[in-house]
C-alpha cells in the first residue's frame, strides 16, 4: 500500500470513528478531506455518496430489525428526494462540457451545506426542545399538510445531497425532529438512515454514470471506515456531547468558510 492509499484508509478510519461515536459527520467530513487530498470536487462527491450508501446500509438492517424505522415517513421523504436527485444530476450532466463550472457550483454548494450542517449540530438540543414544547399546539401539523411538507423536505435534501453528498444526516434528522416531535429519537434516527440509503445510492450511481467515481478510492475509504465505525460506536457516551458537538460544528464552519472564500 503506497502513501496515498494509506492516507485514504486513515481518513476512512478517522471519519468512521467520528461517525460511530457521534452519529454525524460522515459526508460533511469525508468530502472536504477528499478535496484536501486533491480529488476533483465532482469525483469526491460521487465517491462519498456511494461510500455513504454502503456504510449506512448496515444501519438500516440493524434499525429495521429493532423496529426503529417508520417506513411511511421514509416513503414520503423518498417521494421528494429521489426525483429531486435525478433532476439535480441531469442539471450537472448538462454542465459536463464545462467541468470548471460544475466544480465551482459543487464547491459553493458544499460551503453552504457545511455551514447549515454545523448550525444544525450546534443547536440540535435547542431545536429538539422547541419541537417538544410546541408538539401539541398549532405549530404541529398533521394529515395532508404534514405529508406534503415531508415530501418538500425530501426535495430539499435530494438537491443538497446530490450536489454535495452532505445533508442527509444532521439536516435530515433535525427536519424530522421539527416535523414529527412525537416520534421517539431512535425511530427518527432509524428513519433518517433508511431514507439516506436509497437517496445516496441513486445519487452515487448517477455520479458514477457521469464518470464522477473513483472505485479504488472507495475501497480504501471502506477499508478504514468499517473498523473505525466499530471502534467509535464502543465509545459512544464516553465523551460529553457538550464537548463533541461544538468541536465538530466549529470544524465544519471553518471548512465551509474556506470553501466559500
């Protein structure tokens, strides 16, 4: 294994460890790391999308076995996200002749979504408290309005994830907290993961069809991340959430700022 391959495996190990310990940070850390290694933005996004689909698939099996997935909510989200992903990929494909323009759009999109993700991580507890406080009043929607808003949320996530590979985790979970305040946390997390798998798979295969994929890179990332997730999951709760989240949010804000400016 050469130095570059070792670096990608180490990156997978570190990101997998953080994901296993905190439950967030996969795409929001992996894609910027790949850019730092000099990987083309479009290739970084495409590779990270399939990386996410593979790593989260095992999560769906575990959460499904424990009945932590609300398949109805997953269906409404997917109804919005997958078509939105297809349209976003079509738009990127139309820019295929202008690689610089496509990469510039992806980098700016990354900057915006990284900042939003950082804010979602930083203020997650406050947003949860807000959702719980207003669960029984007019703020809480139901029926057709709630389903339509869930589809619209899926559309937004579909565009963001297809363009940047980021957003399905932290932003998707926060959106579900606000839309479904009565749903217990473990089912919200399981539902978000179940929705992320088809979204990242469709978006990842779409990028692969455009040539935005490095299969050997994907292999090295998985080689490191799978044991990293295993080790990190055993340290969940050992380090205070009040320390981990601000550190992760601060790091994402700095990366987003650097990409934007």
